[in-house]
C-alpha cells in the first residue's frame, strides 16, 4: 500500500501546483493564494511525511517557474516556494505525530 500512496500524493501535488499557477494568473489576492499553497502542501505531507520536500517542490515551484518565463528576470513568486516548504514541513510533523500516537495507543 505504501508504494501506491507516494506516487498518488506526488501526482496530486503536481496537479495542485499547476492549478495554483492558474489561480495566480487570475487573481491578485496573494494572501489567499499563500494560504492555499501552505495548506495544500501541509495536507499532502501529512499523508506522506517522507515525501515532504518533493511535495513542497511540486506545489510551490510551478509559480516561480512560470513567472520567470513570463518576465525573464527573478520571479516575484519565489515566496510561493517558501510557503510550500513551510507547509510541507508543518504537515510532515503533524503526520509523524499522528502516526506515533496512533501506534502507541494501539499497542
């Protein structure tokens, strides 16, 4: 089961990252977008804590990549990567804590 969960979670992270690029192009509400990036990365990393960094890159990297291609310079959306990393690490911590408490309560 573990070998199926990781590709599914990483695939969902890629889809979420591409969806967030379209959200970024259509809205100027940076706070909502930053919250979405953080929460999506956190939720997916809570499911699969070992893939937290890969999830953070899949969720947060598409926005600065697309902005760099549009502008040709250093993208302003590089903060998206920071929010994704913070969310992924927070979610991984929560996932680890929940798994350890579930394992100790069942023993």
